[in-house]
C-alpha cells in the first residue's frame, strides 16, 4: 500500500509540503490546492511530489453537483469539471466527490429520496457529464461510498459503475462508510472481503480509519482514529494490497497535524512497517 493522510501538514512551500510527508514515511498524498490556485502553483506542488517520489492519490471536489437550484448546480458542476481537468494534468490517481443530493438543506445529508430511481438517474447523468466534458486520460473520476447516499453498498457501487459505463470512472472505497448495521460491524472482516470481491479491479483509492459501537440503547456507530474501534485493519490492508500493491491508503478526518502524525506512527507499528 501507499500510506498517506488527508491533512496537508502545515508548510510554507510545495517543497516543504513534500518533505514533511516523506519525513513521516508516507508514499502518497492528497493534493493540497485546487485549480483556482492557478496552474503555476498546482504544477509546483506536482513537481515537488514527483521529485520526492510521492504519488498524488486524490484531488477532492466536495461540492454538491446535484444541487436543486440550477444556477448553483451549474457552478458546482463547473468546479468539478475543472478539478478533474487539474487532477488529470497532475496525474492524480483519482478525483473524488460524494454524490450529493437535491433533497434537503445538507448537501451531503441523508434523505429517503437519495435512493429513488430518479436520483439514481441524476447521479449517473452527472458523472457521465463531468467525465465527458473533462475527458481525463491519466486520472479516474470517482464517487466516495457513503452511508446515506449512493453508493452505500458494494452492490450499489458495482451497479453504478456498470450504469455510468465510462472507463474513466472507478471506485473510491471507504468501506467504513458502508458499515451501517450490526451484521456489517460485528462481521466486518467478511464485509471487507465482500467489498473487494464485488469491486475487484475497479478500486483506485481507499480510506483508512476505524469505527466503534457507541454504548447507547439504539445502534449507533462512530467513526474514529485507527486502533480506537473494531475494524479489521490488517484485513483491509491485505485485501487492498492483493488487488493493487500500489493502492493509496489515506488516513482521514483527524483534526490536527499531531493527530495525523500519531495515527501514522500507530499504523506503521501495528502493521510492522517500521
């Protein structure tokens, strides 16, 4: 695997950014700037990553390309297209977003209508439009798996890939986001095997984190740092390595640089990488 973090680490130049990642023993990075920074700036970050031997794993979008308001949707679609174009220029492994929703005030929120046939068709058309306009050659466009919107299961993801029918579309696997039931939680080893079996050969990047059961009278799960939950991390890494020894594995959703540094150290020790 190519271990990386979603945090950019405090830095004062592209070279400093790359040096700090290499210093942690990381081999992949999430890109720290967007296309609005300008080509000179983002190509300087690409050059620094290349010279340091770092693989650019992900370029993020994180905008609602399904916004109900037409003007907003056009703005967010243009942003996604331009981000994918930039990702292709810097040879990122993937450019990733979540599906988004037109059904409520939270753009990445859970709503019953997220799983309607109409929304499914909107998602397929949205992905096709972004890819067809950007026309990436070096980078895959991807939709991150999510608990309350498509794709929320490996079956949904496999079907989405089939319906989109673009070779430039691939899976961004956050298996933790799809652990949404007692069965998936307590038997997460088997669920991880299901994910990689059903998405075999179609995964371009993975997230690495953990999940724990809260002590409540209803079933509530909480995302947490690696080692603070019940996820079979060894199995996740084993399956990712089996599918692609160069698979980016990105630790995410921590708050500070120090938390990322501690998590990297924990993973390296747990997996005997040091």
